[in-house]
């Protein structure tokens, strides 16, 4: 059972502000957010900036932007407020120092005066910290402190026996205490380490469940012992499996660029998904389905549906390869299911960023031609940017684009020349009327539909790939379509230079 009766569910995401958000961290946050929303609880954002050297200005803003884009609302946190703030650790130093000193007073921690040289010697001898200051008397420690010797505060980890914890995903987990060192709780500069700070914060912020990456599982017994030393009821823990590289080898890197089997760059940072033209709903669906299964063989589901079904106990403990190809498919499904107005709203800024002046009415007419073809929003530019380019500046494409398979320049010119009177004589310039007339023309002239239609497509779009030919020409209009066909004819008839 993952819920303690009478206690409200409160989960948190506590990233370090060290730059752009890695998608593995976002997924850890997502699972905590889904769990909180499933139980009608709260989701808290807390910034763990105690490692000041690694903090990057602007990181908090990037985190908030990522959550807003994904639609993951935050109940408490920086810029948001809440009853248990401040929500930035560097603003809570006195609280950590108070509890570190309390642990020393209670004999659960001690002042360690080991110098960097001493620590280097211990490492060189093949071991870690050897606990040489663990058994100093209070008088001895006070004397060293009075001499101005810097110190850290370390936790007194039991030297023998075992520590058992419960993981909501893995069940009981047992650790040998002899394998663990006396971890630093408070550094000499007065800043806490993660080991102390997250526990003090989780207690004071009344966190009920902690979802974090499985890399923290080896530290779990240390954290259990610190909770017990403080005399506090600890939250329940779920150590989430990590995301592996697409080939299944090694953890998905934050800094090393990864490539899919098709050579496509793999997005791993939150802003890269935005830049690549993915829809936030698709990304949420994608991440939720890595390591957790909706059930009934369903792969496409809304965030609301996932909230209704989500259970931490149902998370697969095995690490998962990053199935980036699935994201393209999912994104295409969400694009297809979008309304015309909604997809037009999303595509417009992509086209404008590419330098096009977008006519809203024309865009709404173009959208239905694209929906079954786009995998990402960005694909609108190479596929349909020509609709919004300066029509007067349109030039015929190179002949290698105009000439279709098993055709030559003369044959292509003959097809385009013969198509002009057919198109000019149509009573209406609908795509249905065009198709019927040009299919009849192809049959009468002995050409295949693909050769005729492809020649027209290349002539009016300048591209090998485009939306359907006759729907495209209907939007361009009769006059513009004919003008472009005539430009293509001129190009085909020019002598080779």
C-alpha cells in the first residue's frame, strides 16, 4: 500500500540549477506529478543549489518554462510561493546548520577535521575516509575548532549490521552497513550536502513520497539512518529506472550527443523537444509510457487518462532504452487528431520563424493537406513553406526535379504543355475536377498518373515532395498554377548551357 491513511500526498521535484533540464529528470518529476495528481495531492518544485560552483544563472527560468510547456502545474515552489518556503536551498542554510549541530549534540554526527592532504593520502592508499576523527571527545573537537581548523560534519553510520528499506517499485531492499562510509552532512563553508539538505527539506515540507532516479538507491540506507537519527517519520521512496541510450548501452547522456539508428540527432534536453517541433501532449504520452504501461495495449492516451490509472507500484524496475522512434509516431498521431484551428495555431510560429509571412486563411486551408504527413511541426517548412513564400518571386525548379522517372525533358514538356488547355477549360478548379480531368488526360496520352501528376507537382511547388498535387493547385488557384506551369515549360525548353 503506497498511501498512509490520513496523510495527504505531497511529492516534489528537486533539481540542481546546473543548466538545461535533462529528459531523465523530467521523467522522474513526471512520475511524481502523476502520482500526486492521481491522489489529489500537491506537487512541489524545490531548487537544490547548495553546490554553488555548479549553479548556472537562468536555470530556474528554464525549469519553469519546461514545466509550463508540458502542462505540469506546480502547486508550490520558487516564483509560486507556498506555506513551506523558501523553496531554494541556499535561502535555508540556517535550518540545515541547526539540524547538523543537533545531530552532533546527540552523538549521531561528528566534526571531522581531515584536511585535503589527509583525504588524498587515504584515497591513494586505496580506501575512502578512514573515520579517524569519529571518536574525538567533545573537548578534543572544541580544541581543534578553537585553533581555527576548518571542519565538516559527518554522519555516524553504523559499522556493522544491515539496513533495510522499502522501495515502492522493488519491495524490500537490504544493505550491509559496513559497505557505507560516514557521509559529509555539512561542508566547511556552512552549506549542506544533498544527504542532509533533502531530508531536512522533505520533513519540513511534509513530503509524503519521493520519486528519484535509481542512482540514489545505494545512498538509500544512509538516508534511512539519518531519518531515524533525527527521529522523523520518513516519506515513502520509489527509485525510478533510468533511461538508457537508444541502443540500450549506457545511461542517456546529458552532455554527449546521441543519434538514433537512422542518424537523426536524439533530443535529450527539454528545450530540444520544443525546438524539434514536438507537441507537449505527445512528449508527455511518450515519457509516461517509458517504464510504465497504461494497460489494454493502449499506446496513445491523454495525460488525464494516465493520471486516472497511474500507480508507482506498476513502474517496471528495469532500465529502459530510449525509444525515440516511438516519439515521432506518437507526435504524428497527435498532429492528426488536432483540430484545424489548433494545428494552424501551432504551425504559424514555425513558419514565421523560417521567414514566411503567414496568411491565416490560407494556412487553415493548407492544414488538412498536412495532417497525415507531418511527424513534427518543423516539417511544415520544407513540405509547405512554398504556400507562404513570395509568389511573384517563384522560379521554376531545376530540370532534374521537373523530369519524372522514366521521362525526359521533351516528354515532360509535352505533358505540361498538354495539361494547360485541360486545366484552363475546367468549369471549376476544385481538386476533384482537376483529378478527373488529368487522369483522363494521362490515359489518353499513354502516360501513367504518377508521371503526369508528378510533373505538375514539381512545376507548381518546385519540390519533389509536397502535399497532394491537386489540393495544392486548388489553393494556389488557377491563374497562379498555370503561370508556374508556363515557367516550368520555359525552363525545360531552354537550351542546355
